[in-house]
């Protein structure tokens, strides 16, 4: 996916809590991750996208314990970006 297309999708479908340049960088890294991942890693990444609200809160808490502070909107946006990368990986497999 080209960056312009990505930015349009992100703007229309996300909480817009992440700077567009940072979001693009995250998307590229997620695409690389999905390309290089084994089946177990992909299954884990796919489960992130289907977490319940409670599971997202628990995940956000675990991240904060590691020093990664995210707002609820940022969690949603990062999961959305990961989901786009996973969809891209399905398309090219």
C-alpha cells in the first residue's frame, strides 16, 4: 500500500491519535514483522485485533509496566495499523 492511500484510510477510520509519519513508520514495521513471522507469531498478532475491551485494558496496563504509556485511542490506532498490515500480508501470501 502506498503512503498516500494509507494516510487516507487512517484518517477516515482511526482516532487520529498518532502522527501520520509515525503511523506510516509503524505500518511499515508491522508489514515487515508479518512478512517474517512464523505461524504462531501471526496467530498471536491476529488475536490482538480481536481483543475485548477488558483484554485491551490489560494489554495497555502491561505495556505501561514496561514503560510504554498509551492512551486508549492510541491503543485502538496501533491495533488498527497492525490490522492493516495483517490484511496486507494475507493479500500477498
